[in-house]
């Protein structure tokens, strides 16, 4: 699975959009990009995933660049409850059931 | 529907002992994966079980083992506990362990003294 690079921390004002970047320059054609988050002392929570098209669900949007070497998770209206560690994971075939977590980005939403 | 249930939530053990942790996946899910989370190493994959068979394994010593029952419930066992085994142990369940989303339990906090 390709490695990912994320900034260690970011701040965001409550009510504003939070844009979390992820670099995955070695991603291959059949690898998906997944995002999870972990609120303090809880299990990680699935947010969204995509292959090459932009994706949106009730929690967030995922924007993947055309060359697929980077992506951005967008939380459209961040709240204090969105304060968490956000993990970007690249996952391919052959690693069923296995998620490789990096260090993630700690997002602090401030009032 | 009920989420992933892990028991117990907290556990204190002595070095050299063994411990068994339990995970009940979401009904209908056949894949269960286990992870260890420590402040130093972050979240690390231990192993995955699917239909009672270990399908994938991380880089952990043989002291860490697991199994899955016919109802998809899973247990992991750590023998000869070391201080460094103190961690949050998380399990995740998914329908088939492929590209479907994984749902995590709240974890078991193990402290080895």
C-alpha cells in the first residue's frame, strides 16, 4: 500500500470549512483513499473513501486530484465535536481487512 | 443495529500473565480485524479473521494470537505479558474485509504492571 503524508496538526474556526490535505504520490491505479477519524479515547470512525472521482456524504467531501497523488478531506462546517485525529489511508487489493494508519492530522476546532 | 462490542473495557494484568480479549462484530459482518494502539507506535494492525480463518497478519510476535468463532465473534490472546503490551486494543468489523467500511469498537485498555 502506498504511504501517505499528512500535516501533524491544523486549526479551524468553528463554523468554517476544514480542509485536510493528504499526499499519496506513490498511489497505484487500483488503490483507494480512505479517511478515518479518532476522537480522543474512542475507536476510529469511518468518514469517506474514493478511487478517483470526488465523493460526498453526510459527513464530508473527498476531493482527489486528477493525477491521484493527493487528496483533500473537507468538513464543510466544522464544529467543536469534529476535533479529532484524522487519518488518510491508501488501501489496495491483497490487504483485505488491513488498514495501515499513519500519524494522522490532529484537527483542533476552536470557538 | 448494535455496534462492535469489546469486552472488557479495562484490564490490569501482571507481567508474565496471559490475557484474552473479546470482540463481537456487527451482526452479519464476517471480517474482524484487531489493532494495537500505543502513544509511541500509533495504530498498528495485528491480524484479520474472516470466516474463522486468519486471512492477514501484522508484524507482531507469536505471543499475540487470535481466533474467530462460527458466529463471527473473535478473541485475541496475549501470552507472557510484557510491560510494552500496555495499550488500547481495538477491533473492527466489516462485511467482508474488502473495500467496505470498517466499524471500530471502543477498545479494551490493557495495563500491564
